[in-house]
């Protein structure tokens, strides 16, 4: 039964409950292994690995080869137990529940030696009625089964046909059949992460006791009525009414900043009851909307709702509600087949720029509030506005989404299915349906989430036949795919959340995928939806290798983390690019060779006779390569937003893979494990700037496009300078007449044949000169200073020995100070920042790289990459060595 109330004004919330008691079972528990030979204390929330480490029974799981050495932990069956006394009189309460917010993963639960239930899904919340078994003094046990062994059993029991993939590639050193267990998929290993299939109680566990009636769930969605030009708020409150009689009362709503307070009557019948409230916000009240970072404020409103019910029962909730609209626009484009794929926020087309988020640690109890804020602050500091929460990890904790709301970070939210086909037996589907329904209720009130996506790459895996399925068998797997993502997940999203779009996969062709029966012949089409693109063989400096797609939701290149990061989890014999450790840590087939190959196209590879120096140099060089490659590709996507070339274009999103690391290893990340910025992240601060000039060559002509994410037009000039590598002073310079840069567009500002450019700049050649350019108005910089290389840097002529002075400003992240000096050929300056670009370091320090640009975040993270921790720099440019002092 549902009670529908029409209310005239708005309310919402999350908070505390009166006339009910909650007792948390967080804290110390006892943990023992399967045969009882090992018993130890352990914290909840937590996991077995963390407990073993905290008791000194194992080393850091990330140290050297411990992902293999500690495989036994995941293969054992562990038990969590606790005895406790409830600090209130149980007999006075009609209903008592055990609530488990997160159990990892397969367990049987005994309360006072009575089996009360089982869990099989890491992503679900479980509630068990313990009214008839609870006492003043109680015992609780969670008997876990190894998720690895459970997955193998489930796969073996699925006898009708195989559900690939069976196991990850050998290079990943992982476990098999992860697609048969509803657990963090990357915990069985990935091409950037280790295999640590944890066991434990990873979220809160508590006892709840109540009389008469209890509010069990509360969620809401702001909806804008275009025809009425007014905001509505749809609110859903779920009650457990334990009274034998109907419960009546009143609801009082208060929204102080919207000058709103109203009272309504209601009546709740016994049993599980859902109250749906539909509220209208008066058109006469100005509602400020929530905007993504860089586009406006993140305004929210504090709201309270008070249920005053029979028997003196008061239930009060409070929360912050944000108002914003989101539309996914898929419509024909003039001059191009297919459909657009872009987002409008509050009616304004927004280019999504950012990255992909993975779990910040294999052990979630180590992901602190401080770490989350550090990582997410780094997102906005790099001028990003979007993160894609990738489908092989976890639905993140509440604080993650609250921070995204606060910081203006849009979230593309995958459901947790990735790079696999999945079973569709009824038990699996029932577990998934409970998971999805719960996560929608939990997350849909966050304005930061702008889209739901059914999975990561599973449509492409199926239709591009990653798993070598015969054509005759493919219909079976297509049917399973549609059953899971369309008939179950999509159905639940459409029923539970009307405030944001849903797509079945990423990459996908969007509306075209729907038209083709939910799977497209080519899910990675440049004419529809989003694409994932990786190419480690083609020259990444050649923009023509990149797809002129509608939306690039994954792309990237690997690099190694800095030596200071690796040093913590390695020993001296590991410090070689060809060491057993370096090969072990690389989980992407051929990854180390691919990095050196790509770097060798434009840089001189290290040749020091000191093995440690060579290792540090190589690490540093991979970061230089990665940063320059991702810069070139991202700038291509950004300048493609407003044009159609060869029937392709109108790119409206660039989310590189990946933002963060799960451990200390080579990966595609721009933030190392713990949050330290790689060179790529410093580059991102510039190539994601709200105003950016982008330079490139085509048929020996040099072009500069102006890219604007702003809402307004700006009058400005473009300055183009040519420098020799032997001097920081420009040999020639030109300034355009005033031009108007239209808001939300990318337009051509400048073009000149390279031969003409070199001719008018004296004795310049491609090898001896480099170009820089920037946008300004009234002598004020409006953009970063960008640059264009006229040749490979290993062919650059005239480089002089450079010295750099750098000072670490953040003792928490950098424990040492590194001092060097810049000179080329004379001393220019000293700096306390990591180089914004290794390859352009010398002239960028002199050539107007602004300390802070209008509308940009401050460069507060520029102290995070000490030069000496990464190795030398200009040696890779042309053979000149940079030594630390």
C-alpha cells in the first residue's frame, strides 16, 4: 500500500530519529580462521588483511610481492564474532533489527547461536529481525566463505553454458570467476591493481530498536516542470509500522531560506508503508541552482521534515537539497550521420572534462576522510568538472558523493559490472535487484550524479567478441545481457529515479544501441554515444590517430609513480626497470616496453652508468611521456567540440583514464597512491583550463584554436612567440587584433605555414626553435601559456645545461627539500614548484606561466613532485644532464 500526499511546499532530509534507539557494534571484534589455528582482534569496519597487519602478523600487503605471498588469506574462511551487552532494556521495544550496511561478501550470520540470515552481495544493505532472539547479553557471528572459492563453486554449478571470462590474463596474477560474485570486481586483480579479495564487515553494523513506527528509508529528487516553470520535489519515505492499529499524525516541513513551512495530516496502516510526497516550490520564490565546478555556485538548501505521530512519537530528518536539471542530448547534427551525445546542466551545454575514478585502496578501511578530500580537491584544482565512477570498483561511500556535491564534481555513475559477461539465474538477479534498488535510493538525492550507466565495456566485449563466442551461441549471451541490464537494472532505474538519464553501457551508442535491440554492431562508433580509445603503438604526438568521437570517456597512457612512492614498498634490488619487482608490478601486458617505445619516439632514453640513476631517470621519463601524450589527445578532443571534419566531431567530453591509484605500481593514473601529483596532473591543470589556446599542425601549417568553457563571450588578443632553445627571450612575436572568443565554443584563431613562421623568425629551424602562445586582455593573462614543439625533442638543438631550484612546501607529502637552479644559459630564476612541463620547463618559467589565472584554482599542489624524486629532466630533451645537489 502506498500513501500519496500532495504537498504545496518543499521538504527533504537525513538525520536523527526520536523514539527509537540505535546501538553501534563498531569497534573490537574477534577474528579466527577456518580451522581455528589463528585468532586475533580486529576492527569493524575493517577486513582480515587489515587486522592481521595491525596485529603485526603480516607486513604491509603492498610491500614487494606480498600480493602473492598473502594469497592464503583470501582462500581461507574467516569468522568475525563479538559478545556485547545492549545498554537499554530490550523488553520495552516492539521491534529490534540487526542492520549491516556492508558485508564483504559471502557470510552466514548467527545471533545468539541462531542462524538469522546470509549475505551474498558486498553492495547491499542487510536488515534482519532479531526481536525474538535478542537478549540483554548477546553473541553475534559472521561466518565468511572465501569469495574466491565461492565464485569457483558458482561457476562450476552453472553447467548450461560458460560465462566468460574464466580468469584474468596471467600478467595480472589474479583470481578466477569474479563475475559470479557480487563483490568489487577489481579485487580479484586488474591491469593496474593487485588481487586482494578481502573478507570482513566493511561498513557499519548496529542494533535498532523501536516502537509504533520507524522510518527506514528516506530519499528525494528535485524535478523541474518546464511547462509550469517551477520546481517540484518528489520525496519517498519508507516506514515499518509495528503498531497493530493505524498510526496518525502530522508532517511539518520547514525550508528557512525558501521561507517555507507547512503542516499536513497523514495516516499509516500497519506493515511496510511507503509515503510519497509531491511538493511544489512557489514560482515566486527564487531557487538558486547547483552548477558544476567552473560554471557557477553549488548552492544548497537546508530542509527539515518532522513527523509528529500518535503515541508521542517524533521522527525528524534533515538534509541539504540541491536543485539542478540534467539532460543527455542525442539529436541529429548537420553535416554528420549519427547523433550528438552531450549533457545540458540547467539548460546549458557543458563539456565534461575530467577523469575516471577507481577505489582509492584495496582495503576500504584505509580510505579516510582526509584522503577523499585530498583526491577530490585535486580534481577541481586541475580544472576538472567530472569523474566517472568506474564499474569495476565500488559504489563509493556517502562522503565521496557529499564532497562531489560540495565541490561541483559531476559524477558519471556506473553500476558495478565490468569487462565480463554475467550469469542471469534467478538467485543472481534477485541479489542484483536488491543491490540496484538500494543504491538508487541511497544516491539519487545527490546533484553531482548526472547519469547512470549499466556497466563498463560489456556491450563492447560481447559484440566485438572479446571472448571468442561462436556466432551460433551469441544469441544466448545477448539475451542474458538484455535480461540483466535492460529488463532488470534499467527497469529499476526508470522506476526509482526520473531525475537523470540511463545508458546500458560505456562505451555505447546510446539511442542507436536502443534502436539496434540494446546491443550495437559497433558500440565504439564515432557517430554515436561515447568511446574508449587506447593506442600505444601510434605516435601520440600525432593528433590524427585519435578518434573524432562525440564523447571520449576513456583514453590514456601509462607511467610509473615517482621513486619516493615506490621506495616505500620495495628494496634496493628492485630498483631497476627490468627487475623482478618491476615486471611483477606491471599488470598490463607489455606495458613497460610500450612506455619506453612511446618515450623513445621523441626523447633520448637514459644512458647513465649508475643503475639507480637510470631507474629514476626512466621513471621520470615515463611521466613526461604520459603527460605530453594525454595533453595532445585531450587538447584534440577539446578543440573538436564545435566543428565537423570528415563528417565527425562535436566532441563534448574528455575523461582520461585514470585519476587515482589503488597501490604503488605503473598505471594510467595522474595521482599516485596516496594523492601525490604526477606530471600529468600538473599538465591537466593547464589543458583543462576554462580558456585555452590549442596549437597543432596539419599539412605543414600551424593552427591555434581558442577553446572556451565559459558562459559569456570575451574580447581578447592572442600572442604567438617563437623562441630558440638556447635562450628564453623570444626571437619574434606577433599579437592578433582584438577578437571575440565566444562562450562554450572552440574556434580557429590563427594559422600560418610553418615555413613562413620560421622564415620571419630569422635563423629558426624546426630543431632549434619552439612556439609559445597565450590569450590575454588589457595585459592580463586569460589562459595558460601553451606551447608547440616543431620537432621531436631528442632532435632539439641549442639546449643549454639547466639547473633547477625547488623547495618542498608540504612536509606531510614531501619529507625532503630539493634545491637546483634554472639557467639557460644564464641564471634566470629560482622556483618552488614542480615543472609544469619537463619539455618546456626552461621557457615556461620565463614566459608568463601565470601563478593563478582568472577562474582557475590556485597552484597549491605544485610542491608535490620534488624534482630529485623523479630524476633528471633536460637530459631527455637533448642530452643535457640535470643533477640534484
